[in-house]
């Protein structure tokens, strides 16, 4: 392998290697456990398998056909995992919607059946001319569906009425990254077969830099506002901030994080911690703990009704409480009754 090929292999493999490590992290080790992390892990795994297949085939054209079939089959799941990830990230369902399972199971059965009946090794023309084209069209269809799911964020960018938050930047980077990779593979006949793998590494690290810049910018913005510590909050501004706080807490379910603090929430909505504390105390007559517990207790009330089979400690943990005693105390203070009595009522 000459020097040029060595550099090409290194930069192509760099993104794929880090991606497979991240996919394992999101699938097995990330906390808290949620649906979107599983879909993101699946997406990264499918992309990594596809890229590794391209990489090995480019440098070893005699690669066993079974590996080519596995790589192409992985493409069948990139689009669905992208769409399900964005949908679950936006809607944040407590449990995966049944249609997610049905679609993934149906796709798995379909691609497995095709692979068994028409293995790549004995049906190369069929795979290249029809199956591969079908996979790319299916991938494109899910990209388009994902674009529609992201319509509110695109609208926010277009109208410039509100800044997009960290999660929205991440979702857009994932969407555009997958779209760029699809474009690279579908224009490889005009460029190079290895362009898909190279574009994956490029997109992977570009997304990382973009997110780092976004987080750093938010931090700097918060620090710069420190000199306005004595500014009084008008009624209109207070209403706007409270709506923004509520929207952020509900959309991202931040109240379920047992380690959520006032500075963390203040940073999330891009205001000073002192201003947030002033807002809660003066406008709601609550401290931060009381304010967050109202959201946690409301979630607990819904779970007690919807899932009566769950144990109290499971409900407390799912709602963001560190202990049962804290949960009982907060629940009784908000509802004037205990969780068990509330369930019976």
C-alpha cells in the first residue's frame, strides 16, 4: 500500500472506527436509557458497517461476497434508524411506538429473505441493478420523511424568530450528515467509490466541531450577561421566560434528570442563574426545588394512573427523584395526599 493509499485508508477508517465505538456506547452504556439513544446507536452501527464494507472492498476487490451482502443489507436500515431517531427525539415517547417495531421487523424479514433466496454471491447482477437501487431509493424516502419531521426546526431557522437549542443543532447535523453520505455513495460513479467512506469521516468530525462551537458559544453568551445582574424583570419578559422554561422542560424532559440544578437549567435556556432564581422567587413564589418538583409530581400522577403495576420506587426514579423519601415528601406537599391514596382515589 503506497503512501497515498495509506492516508486514504487512515482518514476513511477514522470516522468508521469512532462511529462503531459510539454506537456501542449509545446501545449499551449511555444514561439515562431512552429510545432515541437506541435508534442513534443503531444508525451509527448501520453506517459503520456500510463504510467498513466500502473501505475493505476498495482496497481488496477480491473480498468475499458475503461481506458485500452484509454491507449492502446494513444500508437498508440507515434510513429507518435516522427517521425513528429524529421522531423519538422530537416527540420523546415513553415507550417505542409499535409502528417502529413493525417497520424494523418487516425490513429485517425482507432483507433476510432476499439474502437467503438470492445471495449476492450467485446473483451479483440482481443485487447491483435492482436490490442496491431499491435500497438507495428506500434510504432517500426516509431522508425525505425525516426532513418533514424536522419542519418546525427548519421553520425556526428560516424565520429567525428564535435560536435553535443544542439538541436541535445535533438533530440537524445528524440529518445533513446522513444526507451527505447518501449523496456521496450515489454520485460515486462520477467521483470515487471511496468518497462515501471519506465523506463519513468528514461529516463525523465536522458535526463534533459544530456541536463544540454551539456549546462554547452558549457558555460565553451566559458569562457576558453577568454584568446585568441587577436588571429588573418586566411582566412581559417574565411571561416569555416562563413559557420558554416550560417548553424546554417539557420538550426535553429535563425534570427527569435527578442531577438537574438551577445553573444547568439557566445555561440551557441561556440566562444567568441569578436571573432564573429571581424569576422563580418573585413571579412564582417558589424556589428551584419546589418548581422542578411540580413537573416531577405531575409526571408521577400520570404514571400512577397509566401504569399502576409499577412500583413506587420505579416511578420515583423515572420522574427524577433520588430517593423514595424525597418523592413521598414532595408528592404529599403538592397533592396533600400520598401516592397510594392518590391511586385509590
